């Protein structure tokens, strides 16, 4: 049992981690996605991440945090609606979850998770969604989807009570955003020109590098202390990402005879996604396996499943985050080692029940996110419409929606 005493080292590490996770959304996701779209949509794509971060930041301090991490209520479905509008949180008050850091720091850290989750969804709908509709979607989705799921898994809700393991967001962030992206892409339909035409792959490489860098705050920061568990999560995170890059490049060689930089950075992100729920529970050896396998899972999803089902997930959010998060959550149930973290024991260490619990969590989060996103998207479509006009889509969203251009022509 850790004493509830402020630790300046833990506080410094968590402030640093918070800044690292913020960096993942702006500019990380903004650059990663922005570089992959057509040049006539680059600014709109980046703007979707920036506005998502801004809106979520306000929602989180007004009511998101207390509903996600407040005392359990309504049969584990949501937190108690107390401390709304950032009341009752003093400067010197210690966090009830992370006992050695101020509550304000924990609020900020979790805010960055909420922001990147909804920003990730944008990758599936770029080049064809109204910006006004995206703003409405961010408000409704963070409120009605992210906040409840965060409470279920992390805030003391029913999946937490069931014993579901999610160290840094395999279900809460990646399955949630990946499935939501699929639902929203299905509602919007296919783009007029669905071919991927990166306007600047260099942007995406920089974005991927910033994501990899920031992910150390994402995963190692989720230890909530500056101790050995953070170090274990840090090395597991880097190892899984590296293994995924290697396996994706090998798949590229086998399938096309040539390695691609786009494939390498996609593999890196997939590896980071897969290790996220497991980072604080597994050995380095298990992290290698998780990284090697996720490339196969995501590559199959992107190259076969997407084509087979015909949905237009523009930047493969479902294939990378949804399916990568699915594998990572299940792998946690397989590889969780009690000598790494006493809170988790997986199938390979004698606890098959943990895998069953992980499956329940995956199904519950996936179903709720998919159905709730469909409803939110449909309501927005009925009121203001989801999709831009055909003329605006063909000419580009930068000039038509923002009267700006990313490049001088």
C-alpha cells in the first residue's frame, strides 16, 4: 500500500508525461494524418486534430473528469456527478487514484488521453466530413462514449470491478476509437476519389516519430509513478514498436518485393497500439511477440478485410487502432506476468479467467462504441448533415471550408 504523500519525483514525471501525450495529438496525429491526405485537404485534416484537442480540454475540466473518475454510480456505468466545473479540487489535493501526485496533474494527464482518442477517429473520415459536423461529433462522442467507457475500465466501473486489464488504453483509447471510426466511415460512405494520395509523406514520418516519442509518456506515464513499473512499460513500449516495424517491412518484402516507408511507420504505430494495454503487465520477450504479430493482424485488416467489406476508412484507423487494440487487449490476457505487475496474471501464467475477462471487455467496449457512434452520427446527419457537398469535396476542403491553402500553387 502506497502512502498518500506528495512525491515531487512522481509529480515531475507525470507533468512530463502529460506534455508528451499532448504532443501526440498536436502536432503528432495532426502531422501523421495531414501528410497522408491530398494537398487540397491537408489543413482541414490537421485542423480536425487541433479542434478536437481544444474542445476535449474544455469538456474534461467542466464535467468529463468527474463523470469518468468520480465515485462509482448507476451500477458502474458512470461516475458520480459531483465536482463538476472543476470545483472541489484544491491545488494541494492529492489524487485519489495516483496517491503521490496532485489531483490537478492526474486530471491533466487523463485529459490528454480523451483528446487523442477522439482525434484518432478523424483519420477515417478525412476529405469528406463537414467541419461543423465534426465539432458536434467531438462534443457528443467525448461526452456519451469516451467518458462512460473510461469510467467502466479505469474509473471504478463494472469492467474495472470485473478485473479487466488495460494499462494505458487498449480498450479505452484504441478499440474505442477504431470501432467508432468504422461506424462513422460507414455512415459517411466512400470518398469520390478513394485512392490514398499523400501530399507530403515527410509530414507523416515526423508525425509518426512524435507519436513514438510521446507514447513513452502515454504508456510509461500510466504507471503514475517514476519507479520500476514505468521503466518496464517504457522498454516494453519501444521493443514492441521496433518489432512491429521489422515485421511490417518483412511483409512488404513478401507481398510486393519492396519495403515502403509508409509501411514502416504504419507498423510502428500498430506496434505502439498493441503494446498499450499490456505495457505495464508483460515482459520484454512478450512485447516482441506482441509487436511481431500485430503487423500481421493490421496488414490483413487493411489489405483484405477493408477491401472485402468495402468500407472507406481513409487512413485505416480501424485496421491499425481497432484491430491492433483488439490484439493487444487479448495479448494482455495471455502474457500478463504477476512478477511484472501483481495486478495482472494471464493465461500463460496460470489464469485462463483473465483472457475471458479481456474478451468480455473487448466485446462490451466495441459494441457500445459502435452502436453509440452510429446513433450520434445519424442524429448529426439528420440535423445538419455529415458530408460536404460534392463540389466542395472535389475542389478540396481547405479552400471551401476554411478559405486557406496548405501550398502555393
